[in-house]
């Protein structure tokens, strides 16, 4: 009995020995109502002038299946003209854009105007329509610049990515579902989002401000009414808004838009490396805990010539910190070929520097695939490209990443995002399969089977 009492006492002491103190919020709460003393809480004054800078964009695009509009001689000799497919109807698209100069330059998403035969811009509070011309577009970042013949417009005021903080109040303005200009409110949910699988070059603001179809190319504003991003996409399973929207950060937008106006296209610098991210295990081997690890340094490239080696950890480019492999890709992609940059990297726990003269990305044999079929650039399918182009896990093949304008492939209607699944009787799994098949009988036409949105088409290419 005494042992039992003693044990109970010890147990009671052990249970009361530990304690925890919580940091309590003040109990002195003062609540206010927005309309106290006749006032209304409103952001109208902050954004009223900005709404005049957001335009409605309507496009007429080529048919989804332009390849069915015509018959190649390869097939006509077997089937005859009576089997000529009927013309597919033209498509119509809706989107938004942002006026950035008083003489008619407008920034929007590339996917809003891509493949458009006609682009019509309508100004807010106006029925007048303007036909726009494409100044330049960059599919890899999903940014495009168009222009209308107008003067005295209201250009938007530009913000800066460096001033943004998670929790800032933001507004999304655009033309959702074609109902007319609308404003939605939210906050910045996250910054510098990459690896989403929407674009090849990604630097997104994540927001819970409602972004819906038709908002693409519209403005994401801070509470002053300054442009901080171009609305581009949402993540959704139902097609509706789930509070996860993405806008391209304004510093990337400004950099690319200026180059598109000046040059009409984007030439990106090429370093010549294969890169990866830090892991928990790898962090034990380096002093720096963030950066981009060089998994490979390709021969006869700027990186090799500068002395970089496999296993180096790049931590800065021109003094700007590199947090990840995606950040390094974005930073290098903003420099023009021929530019010299300073790369700071860690090797054997020692911090080193190298000067690298960037090459042209288009000349790379190691990034983005090779053009083994005339007029096409191809790459392997991976998880990121599957998400980007909404390709099922059941589909195996190689991805069409670029289609040369005016080429035979373009004439037959092949589009970026198509997947080559078979050539003649051979199933396609890798890029090497395509290379091997076309090397066997160079210059002759072959039946190429392509899948798009669950449908399979056949074309003849050489």
C-alpha cells in the first residue's frame, strides 16, 4: 500500500513537472466598422485609373485540326480526292491585355494570341475595335507584345518584384468568361514559384485572387494600382477557380517585353550544363545550402571553357543569389548570347568565381531536343512537359516543342505540344528512335502518327 501511494506521488510530480507557456494575443480588442462616421473601406481610388489600362482581346485562330484541311500527295495517290477531309471550323478565343505605352503597345500572354489569324482589341468603356499586330512573342515564358494604331492611351504604372511580400493585398483585372472587365481581390500567397509545369521559364506570383478563363494576359496589381504581374493560369480540377492562380512576376515581364519590342524575339544565353537542386543529403557536403548543382558540364560549351566542373554548386550570377536550378535557368535565360557573366560557385567547400561568355541557346545540342524531322524540334516527354501540355501518362512518344513557320510540318498542321507516337510500323519511345528511323532512308516520306487531345492523326514527313 505504501509503495502504491509513493508511486502515485512520484507519478503526480512527474506529470506536473513539465509546463508550457503560450504567447497570448492581447485581449484589448477594438473592433471598427468600415462605414463609421460615413466612411467606406474601398480601394476604388487606388485602381480607378488602372482599369483604363486593361483591354479585352478577341482572336480568330486556325482550325484545331488544320492537317485535316488538306491532303498530302502521299495519301492522295492511295485514297483519291473523294476522301478529302472537310474543313474544320475556325476557333475563337478571349483574353486580356495591359496597355504599357500611350501609343498602343500591349502586353499579354503568348497563349492568348498564339496561332491567331486576327487579333481584335477593345478598350474599356468603348465599343471601338482595333486590329492588333504581333510585335513579338516568347512561348517559353508565355509573354507576347502586340500593338494597336492608337494615341493618347492610358499606360499602366509598373511595379517591381523586389517590393513584393507574401500577404500583400492584390487585385486581378481582366475579362473572365467574356463577361466584361472585372476586378477580384486577394493576397500574394507565395512568390518565385517554379516547377509548376505551365511554362518552360517560370517565375510566378501565386495568388488567391480569382483568375478565370479570359483573365489570361490581364493585370495583377498591388494596392497602389501598380502592375506587379501578368495573370496567366490557374490550377484546377473542375475548371473553376480554386484559389490557386499564377501571374508572371513583373521584372521578368518587363525584361522580356523590352527585348520583344527591340528585337521581335528572344535570344537566350546558353551556359552548357545539366543542373539539379540541393537535397537534404547533398547539403551535408556543401557550405552553402542553396544553389544549382552542376550534374553535367557538356564539352565545348561556355561552362567548360570557363573551367566549371560536374559537382560545382552555383550560388550567384553577377552577384545575384541563385536559390535553385530553376532560378539559375531563369537568370541565364534573361541574358543575351555573347554577354559575359560572373558565376560564383562552391567547389570542395571553397568559394570560386569564373567569367563565362554565354553562347546561343538555339545552338545547344543538350537542351530542348534536336530537329531530326524537317521543320520540327523534338524533346523527350517528362513529368513537367506532361503537365504543361496536359498529356496523359498513358501516352508514350516524343514531344513537338517547336514547328518552323512555313515548313512542311506546319503546312500539315502539326503544332507545338503534339506527341509523335509511331513512325511507319515502329513505336516511338525515345528521341534516338526518331533519329534512327529517319537515318535509314534519308529524304523519303514516312508515315508519322501524332496524338493530340486523345485523337490520333497521320501525316507524311521526311
